C-alpha cells in the first residue's frame, strides 16, 4: 500500500512540477507586419529562436530520479540566503527616489512617485496545484499581502505556478489592474477577478495609465498549468516607464542573441533591470528556457541597463543547482565581463533598496 501511495505521489508531483520545468514556444502586436508574427502557432505560441524539441514528462522523470543529476538540499541550506526585516515605514512612506523591495522569488515591489507596481506575486507555501505536493517554499515571503501598500498594477510574466499563484490572486482580487500575456484573462476571470481589471498584452503592446507606460516585451520561455494547455497562453517580460524612470523585469527566460538586443535598441535608457538568475541546472535540460547568471549578465549588457538586480533564486528548489549558487556564479560572471559588482547586485530577501 505504501509503495502504491509513493507511486501516486510521484505521478502527482511530476504533473505539478512539469508545468514549471519543461519548455518550448508563443506571441506580438503594435508596429508589426500584417503577416502572422513568428511567435504565433495555429493553437498557441512558440519561441522564434528555439528549435522545437520535446522534453516531456518522461524525460524529466528520467533526469530527476534515474540519472546522475544531484538535486541540492535546499531545506538544510535555506539559512544561507540572506534576509532582513523589511522597512515597512519606507514601504508605506516611500522617498522620492525609485525604490524596490525583494519580497522573495520573482515577487518585487516597485515604487516611484506615488506609483506601486508588483511583479509575479507569489505568497503561497508551494508552487503547485496540489497543496501538499510540488515545489516547496524554503524561504517565506518578506511581506504578507496585508503589509503591501495600495497596488496600482501587477504584471504577470507567464502561467507557471511559481509566478502565477491562484490563492495569491484571489486574496488580492479586483482591487488592482492585472496586466497579463495573451490568453490569461479567462483564467483570471474564472479565479474571481473582475474582467475589467484584467488586461491582456501581446509582445510590444503598450498601455498608458496616467504617468505610467507599460510595454510587454519578448521573452524566451513557455507556459502550462496542466498537461493539456502547453503554450496556449503567452509569456512576456515587461518594460515599466514611471514618469522619468524605466524599469525592465525579465520574468522567466532563456537567452538568445536577438530579442534582448532588440529591447535595448527600442528603449533609449533602462535605469533598472530586474533579472532572473536562478533555476538553471542541469544546463542540458534548462538552457533554452532559463538563463544562468552568466547569461543574465549578457542580458544586462544587451539591454544596456544602467543598474540590475538579481531576482528569482533562493526560494524554491526547481532545479539542481545549490540554493546559494546563483549569486556566487553572478559574481564570477561580472568579473569575467569586467563589470563593477555594484552595477548588477543581489539583495537580501526583505531588503528595501533605493535606486538613485
């Protein structure tokens, strides 16, 4: 009986984890040619610069449980991730400078001149459709939802469970604008969010909200929340122009030498970039869909960011690298490219960082 239960748990875990860890292809709009964009397919989306290659459940199962790949012990090493108590006074009475708070994983609070924007809010204990299985959170969020200031809008990069959490979405509800890639509005409405509060974006779509201009920019990733909706919805990175400041958020992405240079060419300046540096090993499996720290540094250069902050590491064990490996590899990559460490830094979970 126990052996049978273990098998059932393994199958459920694979279904939950698969929507986080496999990848391929999808979307675009304003200023495009009339012919169908390269990121469209007949029934969804694809990555224009990735060769289609099926990495399904069985390949992941083989890699995770029947190969020599060793997955690091996050639970025993979670204490290695630096944390600090967030300065709630600064969050609720922010200075005139641009200010960001790393809440954890890919959830960042961006504040500037009275505008509060949140990226990929994830406050749950597991990144999974199953409450007792799937990737477990090893570092709690620095803030709870009740601690947040009033949020003007939230950007969602894609549908995976560590970036789009149903419980979090339902707790926040319709009290803000949800800006989402193509195809996700239906999911939000089903989750209880008012349709008028959800706005879908194709790549290069632009919308203005008073002194904030938001553009969905390309990324190289994929989407799924089950075995049956792979790449049915789009994924995106985001450009946030608040008054005179420009902030770019990478979401999840792999690297290619085209899309990020295009982003850098389209915007005259990027004051701050929030770039993922985690979930990248083993490279033979993860490379197309998740950048490593060295590729994160290359994106920093491609988009010509003045300043970058590393995000999405030290929270969930999604891949095999040690929990504290991303910042170590980031330091090495910066030295290799002769970039001052202050130009691309990592924060403590909970740190409130003013950006001059």
